[in-house]
């Protein structure tokens, strides 16, 4: 079953053709709008929407050409409808609905976080729920129990900033370009991760996360030590972020006794965090799977795959409404 996927929830314009049954990415294109937003130090929704409109048609044509396929070879179209930037989401969904009308193919709405939640399966021949999912992106930091495709039980979430948001804000303090995750990881590679003992928060719910205190600790440290080596600050911050994520995940593994830990979302691309999670899983007798690196950050292959998995499991279609917020747990039947 070949699906054409479209992702426009934030600042990546992405298209892909995926066979969900065989877990094959037939073709995919990702256009990152980083350059458009760089002068503003963050994503500007109106600019994102305009860039999506400009890129969607050429990317779609390139994807079909790359696959060597025509619309007649495909079984459906799917686009992210939530959560994300409303104007950006509207561009992808409306474009997909237009294509559906023109081609006669069915249109299936997709949930962005379900894409991240199932993306590790796309990089593995055999991985399947039940698993414990750590979803770590620019907008979300959540521990989710996935007993089966389509069922998502929220165990813990960030009470303030998401992990990716924290990487981006600390990156800004270190004068790194937005989004700062990859640049911060590169800078940290040259620093000492134990140079500065940043605090690890203790929360009432032991499966929740907090990242705003860490961001403030870095800001205060830089104010007091303006000449501190930036690489040491980056490495110590990254070390602490990995500790917060892995210690909280360890508690969830212990509580749920799930045999598999899975990580997805942009921050799961970080090698220090992947290594910390792998060690945590091992210590609890669980296996660890992270999404393949190119599928951690936003892409359309995970969107086509998630919709394909829903269809393969006979799950009902999702509503087409574009919404800025839509908790993944609300998909649970
Ligand atoms: O999943 P994603 O592409 O978009 C959202 O759905 O939010 O995640 C983007 C986030 C950004 O905050 C970015 O800085 C972070 O993921 N990120 C990283 C790395 N690569 C991307 N954070 C830490 N280390 C990385 N290598
Ligand atoms: Zn995302």
C-alpha cells in the first residue's frame, strides 16, 4: 500500500512515498526553512506558511520523479493536520485535499506526534508495540506507553519547556544559530561534560520532566562567569539534559516493566542522549530502538508510515480539523 505523505506542521516542508506494510521509504524530500527564519531567531508562522506554499508543488513533483511513479500507482494521500502552527498546517492539508480532488485518491488526516511515535518502526524490520516511548522534540517531552498502534497512554510530560526548546534557548544564550540542537551537540563534543554541575530537578510526579530550571541555571552561570569556556557550558548542559531524560525514563521502565524502550523526535538525534537511553534500557533488561537519524527531525515519511499503520490495523480515520494542540493520548479509542 503506497501512500503519499505531506508534512508542514512547522518549518520543514516535506513529502514522501512510503509502503507501510513493507516499511519501505520509496522516495522522500525535506526542505528545511532554517535560512528563512534565521534572521528572527525563531520560527515565524506566516513566513513558514508562505515557504510551504512555494515548495509543496516542486517537492511533490520531485518525489514522484524520484520514485518513478505516477498518481495511478498510489493508494492515498495523507498530510499532518495537528498539532503544529495553524497557518503552516493549513497549507499542507489544503494542498493534499486539492491533490485528492484532482487525482481521485482518498485523503487521510495524520497526527504529527503519531508520526514521531511510530517512526522507530520504520527503521527496523521487526520492532512493534508494546513499548515505552520517549517522545522528545521541539514542542514535546513525553513518556508514553504504547500497547499497540493507535493506543497511547501518557505517563509523564514536561511541566514547562520541552527538551528541544531548552536546547534552542540555551543555544541562543551561547550565540548558536536556531534551531540550536545540532550546533550545541557539535560544540559540546569539544567540552568537558562534568565541568559544571547543573542541577537535576525533583518533581512531585516522578515521571514528569522540567527543563526551565536547567535553562535558568545555564543563564545564571553565564552571567556570573562570562569568560567560561562555551564548550564546557554546552557539554555540561547536554550531560544534564541527558541525565534528566534517562533518569526519568528509568523510573518509567521500572514502573511499567516494558521490554522495549523507543525514542523519537528531533532531540532523539542527539548521540549523547541516545547513548544515555541505551544504557538505561540495558540496565533494566530492555532493548532500545531510536528512530533512524534522518527520521528524528520532522519529515513526511513518518507521516505516510503512521497513516499506513493505522490503515493496516483497521483504525478509524482521524478528523481533518487543523489544530495547534492535540494530545496524542486523545487518539486512543
Ligand atoms: O521533531 P522536531 O524536528 O520538530 C518538532 O516536532 O518539534 O524537533 C526539533 C527540535 C529542535 O528543538 C532542535 O533543536 C532539536 O529538535 N534537535 C536536537 C538535535 N537535532 C535537533 N536537539 C539536540 N541534539 C540534536 N542533535
Ligand atoms: Zn516534530
